[in-house]
């Protein structure tokens, strides 16, 4: 297991079950992680390599049914600057319609390696041929830099030559994505679930049919939005963070709009926001009444 993978495991392990962690460490598969966990892995990768996550050095890609990261130009450019990489062309040649470039990259610490970049130039001419040759050079340089820096990731210039690969986009960072549910692990002595239907109540214009807050209040809200990614649902009852409260209001508004458009109750995540806000208001009124007494 590489140093980078160990760092990832150390940083996100406490939030991931053993089976999912095994898929991440052994197979490099991030598909079973929540948005919040994927964000932790992404940051861990950046920290391990000394990269600025704000520059989006990595992106997600689906390779052979596994969700993993690949390195973008921003990653290799930063790594080259950080490690003082110097490139030297060893050879360039075209044979059987394949243009190959071998590049030697040397870091400031003296470590060096050679890598090859190849492209198919059959039938190409003019600008298309020139661009293909430059792509071969780019492939070779980036592969060498990633190899020397120990990232063990695919470079974006290689994706088009890998069968069954496709870029994967992070779900939109809106209220529809930031409040995904994480199923709770019931305690060993949990009573059997009741077969009775859950009562439907309306809070703030949203029809809600969720369990009592006590049943899911300890779950992480999760999601890619850092404002709420580390909160538990019960935190909404007591938080004074204006940014978090704004997220709640926007979520309830989104749930009302969804219900008005579809004629059906919105997804449970929006119902939970409404239930949490209602519980918060009840707690506030009870506290005010207690103060008067």
C-alpha cells in the first residue's frame, strides 16, 4: 500500500465501514463513498502530494467499473514546479503510424526516470499531425512526473486510449446534493420496526412522513457543501451559524418548489430539513416559556 493510500485511510477511515475501506485501499474504488467521504479522499490526495485543491488537480473517472481519480494538467504542472522537474527528450520517432516520444525527467533531488508517450497519427496531416505529436510529448512528460512523484494515477491525456473509461462529474453542489441520507447502524438491542404507517404532517408547506428525529438525529448530513458536511441532523436544533441556517431555509424552499411542481412530497432529505426546523422552533418556544416561569 502506497504512502498516499495510507494517508487517505488514516484521514477518512473513521467514517467508512471496513468493507468500503477495503474497496478503496485494495481496489481504489470510491463509488461506495458518500460525497463527504469522497471530498475527504480528494483532500487527502492533495495534502499527500502538496497540491492546492482549489486548482482542481484531480477529477473523477470511471475505469472498469471503479470510480477513481485521475491527474489533470494542473496536478503535473504543480508537481513539476514543487520538485524542480527538468525534461529532456531522449527520442522521437514514427513507426507503423505510431508516433512515439521518450522523455527523461529529472527532479531537483537528482532522481530521474524515462517514460514514453505514443499517439496514432495514421491519416493525419497539417495542424492535426502537429497536435498529435505534441500530445505524445505531453503524455511522456506527465507520465514521468507522476511516476517520480509516486502518485500512481492516470494522466488525463491517457483517458481517450483506455477502453470503457469515462469522466465522472461530482453531483451538482446544490441543496439537492448536500443533504443525502446516510443509513444509521441500529444498536444491538434496537426494537423491531413497527409496521404501523408513519403519520404525515405538514411543516412549512412540506408534507413530511419521516421517523421521529431521535431515530436519525445522530446521522451525518453529509454532502459536498462544506457548510453542512460535518454536521449531524440534531445539530440543526441548536446551531447559531447563520450560513447553516441559510442552507436550511434554502433547502425548505427547494422542497416546497419540488412539491408544487410534482404534486408529490419532496425527497426525504427536504422533509428532514423541515422536521428539524420545526423541532428547533418548538425547542426555542419551550425555552422561552421556561424563562418566563
